[in-house]
C-alpha cells in the first residue's frame, strides 16, 4: 500500500508541476522571472502540503481501523464455547 501511495503522490506532483511550467505571459526582466517563479513554487508547495496531509489522514484512518479491529478480536473468547448442558449441572 505504501508503494502505491508513493507512486500516486509522485505522479500527481509531476503532472501538476508540468502543468504549472507554462507561463501565462512574457517575462521582461529578472525581477519578473523571480516573481513568476516564486508564485509557481509557492503554489506547488501548497498543493504538495495538502496532498501530504491527505495521505497522512488516510493512513491514520487505516491504522485506527486496524487497531480497533485487533482490539475487538482480542476481546473475543478463544477456544470452544460451552453450550447449554455441557457444564456441571445441579446435583
């Protein structure tokens, strides 16, 4: 599961960065280039942060469900369950 999440994360990030490479206008000087680059880098970092939080939330939910299931299974009685009339009866 971890490898699939990493692969999906990488593919989404690569696709998003490739989409942002295209510039909306012409850059005339170095200041404009730095401004465009900083905006694009900021957007990419924000999206990466949101994707990271979504992955952490998904993995945390999966872990919590597994722990709850393990606790429920541990609470179940082990071995044969005595049926009616199989135990010591009155006198």
